[in-house]
C-alpha cells in the first residue's frame, strides 16, 4: 500500500498544543494522529487510527490464539443489570447515565461484567459449555473527574475486556493463567517495557489480581518492587502487622504541656526542648498522628473515620481510596470539627477516638503501631500531649487500616528486601472475580452430577487506545515519535528529497516495488523543502526512513533507522530488496 | 481456521423468539447470531460478529479503493457544534442527550456532519487539501420511537458514514459519483438485490440525493418505479401540479343538505341519492377532503395545518413527515377541535381554512387540485356540503403540499409510464449536502487565487449492522439462513455424521487439510444426533455443508450447497481439494 502525503489528511504542528503536558499527548497531536473533540474525548485521524487498529489486531490475534471467542456488546446499556449488582450506584459520578425518550434509565458501559454474565446465563446451561472465555474490543465510557494526558486517561476509550467462566476454582486459576500468558505476548509484541504487579481489585470485588504496568514517569500508578522479585501496586502492598513489644518497662502515661504544637514538626521540637528523652531525641516516628476523614458511601451517607499512624508517615490517598472503596473520601471540614467539640484540632488523641469513646468515631490503626509500643500523641486539650501512651495498655482501636504511604526502602512484605518505587501506566488488569456477579445475577449450570452450581468468573482488561499512548510514551525522542514495527502506521517513510525526473522517477519506482513486496509506504511527494520533509518524517515516526535525493545520480539512496538514527547508503539497484528486508 | 461446535459459544433455538416478526430477526436470534440487550439494542455473538466484521471489511476495502481515508470520531459528542447547526434541537426526541459530571451537555452521535466539518476546518486550509473524502465505520445512536425487526432498525447500530469536501460544485458532483460507484460495488459484493432511487434528504438539507434500497417485503421504505426507468422513494415523488381547467361552464357554488355524512363514503352515497349528477355518478375523486394535523416544531411550538386533497386519496404519513421535517406530526385532537369552534368535524371546508379565514389555520392543497376544478366539500355546518366549489374562483389556499399517497398506476413524474410500488430496506444514502454545514461552521479554504471560498460537501452512509439483517432477509429459506460466501462466518460447515474412529478421523483430517488450504471450517464435533446437526447446519447457513458419515467406509463424503440444496458425493481422497475449490 502506498499513501501519498500530498493527499493524506494530515497537518503537523511545530508547537506543542497548549493543553498537552506529557510527551505522548504532545507528539500524537503535533504529528496529526489525534485531535481533541471534548475534554477527555478524542478523534482519530488516519495515521492514529491505523496505529489503533494495529494494536487491536495484535490483541485480537492473541485472544483468539488462547481460544477466547469474540463477541460485541452494546455500549448503551439498560440500568437493571447494574442495579442488580449495585454498580449503578457504586460507580458514582464516574458513570455516564441518561434517559431514553420513554424515561427509561440507561448508562454508557464502563465495563461489562453484568452483560457477559447474563449472556452466558442465556447460552450456557451445563458444565459442557465450560470453560469459556469470551471477549470484546469495544468503546467504553467513564466520566473521569480528571481526564488527562490525551488518550492516556480519556472519558471515551477503547478497551479489550474479557471474562472467563469456569465450574470450579481450579478452572478459574487455569483461565487466569491463560490470560496472563496472552497478556505477556500482547505487551511483548507491542514492544512495551512493563512489569506485572500484584493489585487490589478495588470496586470490582474478587481475590487474585495483577496489573501490567508500562514503565513510565508519566504513569498514574505507583508501584514498588524489591530486588528479590516482589512487585505490587502501592494500593496492593500489605504491611505486615508489627510484632507485639514488651511494655513492662514503660512508665505510666503522663500528660504534658506542649504549647503551640498543632503539627508533628512543632510537637517534636517542643518535646525535645521541654520533655527531653534520655538516650535519644524524640523524632516524628515516636509520635502517633490521628487523621480524620469523611467517608461518603454509595448510598450517600457520610461517616467520619479516624486513622492513627506514626507521625513520620502520611496517609496515601490512593491507598486509602482503594481500601475503603466503594466508599469515597471527603475532607473532614472545619464545619465537621465544630459539630464534634470533643475533637481538639491539632491535639486529637486516642482518648476520644473509637466507637465506644466520646466522639464515637471509628478509629483504625496503621499496622506499624505494635501492641505494647509507646507513643507521644494528642491529649485532646489545646497545647497538651500525652507521653508513654501504650497501645493495648492505655488505648485500643477498632481495627487496622493499612493506608500509610509506602516509602523507598520500606521492607517488602514477603521479606525479599527493601522496596524501590516507580511509576507506570496501567495497560492490563487481570483478576479472579469469583462468584460475585454469578451470585448476583443467578448464573448457575448443571455439573457432571446434574447438580446446579454457581459459575466462577475472571475479568481481564487491556487498554487498547491507552496502549497507543503508552507505546508513544515508551518510544519517542525530542524529534518525534518512534513506532515499533508491529504498530507503525507505515513500514517505510519514503522522502523525495530533490527535484527532477531522475529523482522523482527513482522514488516512484522504489515505492511501487516496495508496494508489490507487501511493504506499506508513506511517500512524501509534497512540493515542500527537504528540511520540512525530514522534520515531518522524524515527527511521524515510521521505523524506516528512505531518502531518495541527489545520490540517485550516483546510483545510491539513503536508509535511516528512526530508532537508532543509523544511516546507510544502499545501491539503487538493490534498494527495493534491501529496504523490504529491513522493513519487515 | 477451524472452530469446533463443541466449544463454540452458541445456543440455537427451535422456536422463533416472541418479539420477532420478520424472518431475519427470527433467524438471527434462533441461530445464535444476536441477542437482545434492550429495546432496539443488540449484542453480537461470535457468529454474528464475524458476519458484521465481514461486512465492515467489504465496506472498508471499497472506501479505501475509492481513495477515501479512514478516521474515527467519538460517539460521545459535545453539544456546541450541533447547537451551531440547529440539529441539537431539530433532532427532537431521536437524539440521546446526557450531562457529564460537571453538568455539560453531550449527545450520542446520530451522524457526524458537524464533527467532520470542524475537523476538516482544523486540518485543511487550502484548495491543495481538496478534494477530500474521509469516512468512519462507527457505532451510532438514535432513540427511535419504534425500534423494530432486531438489527434492521436499532437504537445502537453500526454505520459507515463518509463526507466529501470540494472546492466547487463540479468537484462535489465527481465525489458524489465516486461514492455512488463504490456503493454499487459494496452492495454487489454483499449479494444484495437492490435498487437506486431518488430520495428526499429530509432533515439533512441539501439537494441531489439517492438511496440504495434492498428489495424486501419487510422493508420500511416504499418506493416506486416505472417501466421507463424512473425510481424514487415515495417521499421523493413530486406530483406535477395539475393544469388549470376551464371553469366557465361550472355553475355557482351551492350549499346542499347532506345529513349524516361525516366520511367520504357516506358523502358520496348521499350525494348520489339526494343530489345526483347528470352523466356520471359522484365518486370520492369528486370530493375535496380537508385533513387537520398538528405540527410540532423543534422549538416545541405547535401549529395546526389543514391539507386539502381529493377524497379518494389518503395523506401518506411518511411523505408528510418528510415534507414538514424537522417539524413532527401530531394528531389534531378532540381537545384541539373544541378550541376552534369554526371547525365542524366531518364538514370542514375551505370557507374557514387559510391564514386569512375564520380559523386562521394554514391551508395547503394537493397538486392534483387544479385551478378551475370544481369540488364537493364541507360547508362548515353539520350535515351540509357545498357543491361546485371552484378552486381559484370560490376559494384559495396558502400553498401546495404534495403528501397524498402514491398509488400503483399513478403516472411517473417524468412521463416514463405508470408507477408500480415496492418495499425496500434503506441500505445506503448518498447526497449532496452543499454548503449548509460549511456555512454554519465556517469551513472556508483559500482557492487558487488566494481567495477564501466556502467548501461544498457531500454526505454518504451505509448501514453496516443493518446490512447483516438485509442480507439475511434477502437470503434465507424456511430452514434457516443462507449466507453469501462474501460474508459467511465460515466457508464450510463440516458435520461429523456418525461414530467411530474411521469417520471421526476422516472428518478431522479433512478439517485440517481445509484449514491449511486457508478455508475456514465450522466443525460439528458435538455428541448429538446427525438430525440435530443437519438442522443446525441449515439454520446457521454456511454456504457449503460437508457431511462425513457412513460413506467414509466406501471412500466418499457428501457435499451440500446450502443455497441450491444440491448434494454430490465426493471421493474422500479428493475431498480437501474439491471442497476448497467450491468454498472459495
């Protein structure tokens, strides 16, 4: 296939668009691959759509190869199935909802567990129809609060979602592993650098769950890994509870004046000045910080929650959100404080926290707060803190909540060494849903003994349009995009760099020969300067750039590798053969 | 590719689904190609999705071959561009509208003129970028008042829409003809019997317009054709105004008692009894019937409209809807009658109709009502009609409205002979939009003289998901579907009709050999009776059915042509070769 740039529906831009902050967004817009239609909603131009379809093809081939069967659901869906599973409400503002002309409630599908479950219930009635994996590549909708980075996090996007259906847990495990293997092949073929991490399943319910994260500084997901092979999404890191310590030598708790110490920093300074400790100075790690937030439940009810954690750590909002989902987190406001006078802002302590205490506010402790450990913490009076307050001796909490930030150097939960932090783009997510949806929607089949059993499910997603951005993010330089051959819109970018019949004729002949050899060619036949053509070739990012110019007089052309920048001269007589070999 | 029915995600039904009235709907559901998800909204199962993708491929190949470039727009669109062209309102209840979390207005795209126009405005600034044809194959949404017949008229459906952009009318004409030629190739490849008819462009605006209608008794479009080659959608038939006749011999109008004659039939009977005409009996064609409807305009305002037409014709609601679009038609209710006492139901006459008359109701006449012609019509009093009322002498109207039914035998407007009526499914629509959208959205480019000129556009659609139903409608029998080779989900349906290693081995070997030869095979390896397998094979409709059964002992298999029913025995040794030849 040969496409001429003189007729290609394309306009490249010299400047980055004003609303684009990350390289993939800047370059995909500048190179004329995508255009913004509304916040988080993009149109695909010819080059961009070709890349998207190439990604789709790779995903489809690998899903077919693992025996999954392709179906296609509507994006416009009735409310009822989502009501049955509670997700009509749980999705909150992230769901696009609408009414039809008769007032019926509909939604734009964010993910299709319900529909797949119901369809399988309609089609399959016996264990003989299982195991089954079905998938679709489809446009999905989420009304993100913060759409960002172009197609990296859009409100309309293309996803491959698949679902496995098995008669028992062993079957689910096998389906899960088959998807895992297919995903490895997909992301390998896309040329992505990625890591597989343990993940929380968030609002989806279920147990085993892993994410495929493409390494990227602009990624929204922070993950941790250890030298010993541990890797997890920060939301999934489970801090082991600290072992109980002996408190028999700890003096009785005593309240001290600590004037003007509403923050941990001021408290540590004052404690060291007014109440110095023998042996070692007080540090933030000796203090117990109590943070109050408001949980907003899907049914709209609000509930305050107190979190106690070592003063040298912050609450990680993403970990908190994941932990309390489907509830959402709101601030505990000044107004809220006024309603609970027992809470003395800056001096809140365990003395008033807990379901049985003065405030009645549920109080959950970071797992690092060992039973028997002693703390400096608020005394529930302005300018006062209590010292040597021992967990289990002087106070109790209502439970544990592991939502403190994970820090570089924290120990891996599996003992495989210190953790390091990195950022990634979530490209795939696989998890074992179990029977949540099958239970809610009544998906049962007859087993080999003629007994009705509930089916167990897995749910698996690949961000298809996001992959276009992730590949661009993964593979570009300051001049432009650098497409891996597997997804490049054209295999060869052929630049006519000069005028005259000899050069033009040689270029056209070469393009024709490459076309016949099955190589797709973007032929720059425009009447603009070679400089503009070279700049556009580098911006557009085809893997092989062929320059047909003055060298033709000497019987040579130039072949450039976009990724390495290597240039080589090739004899015109052998050009078609050599370029076809390279470009394949 | 070989797919085993033992693992295929499929359940065939013996009974027609309760909600299905037309054969394609019944068969596509029974054969497990589609399933209803909500009214007018369908899910595609593996076999159905394969057919859909085959249709898409044919459409894409022909669009690419004509030089159109593929893009892809969002389905979720902001209100503003549709507001600018007035279609946000004009679409009325047919548009799915919704709000995002910030309260912004969005719609689900029913067609994308605005978005294409704006994108071309962004990308193309000079005549050098034209002519340009761009297209997308995309999911579209219309909140149909009466979704029907499965995927024949759905609320979520797949369409190919393309748009041409030209600098002048000659260019538009060329782009239009290029699309017309591509559509002929597309529908020929789909194996459809179809006719190309002149069409109204309805709400779209614009001038030249044709529809591609697949011949079908279940089609919603009625069209007419003459032996002389005239063909038009009934909405598009323009009745030539009747020539003025000499009324000098017509007596003065006279009101007569016609008791109990609220209908044309009763009027004709009473007129012949009480007021017989010399020479010829009164017929319905001598009466002038006045029909009152209510127009509902896009802005919500309502307006009564009176239509005068010969009493032997009815108003054709589809012609009326097309003529008054973007307004819609409501009934003129009993309540409405009470508000206009001058209207005497059953006896309404021109005496009170017209913008200057007692009712003030706009009054439009059928073009058959010649100036000078005399009529029997209502005298605006109970039980009274006026005779010899002459158009142009005794009454005037506010204009002409050509919305009476077209009848078998009516003359073709171009004089090419009497019309015959037929029904069809609208498969494609092409038309010359002109500058309506370019004007509304400011799409101008520099011409060769450096002057800004407004671009002229064409708009072209193919119903892609509808084509699946149309092909099924076009090609089935009482046993099931009969797919043309170009769109069949599999080329060969291979039935293992018997037990034992010899038969199974021969079938598996044949399937493998066909797979290697590039033939797609649906292998019925289920443990069910041959009778069930044969019935399913006929229901599913692959073009070639191969039966491997007891004949294997004699070295033969049977090959059946699904369309013709022809059966032939083929030597097992030559089976792979022979079947591959047939199936290609």
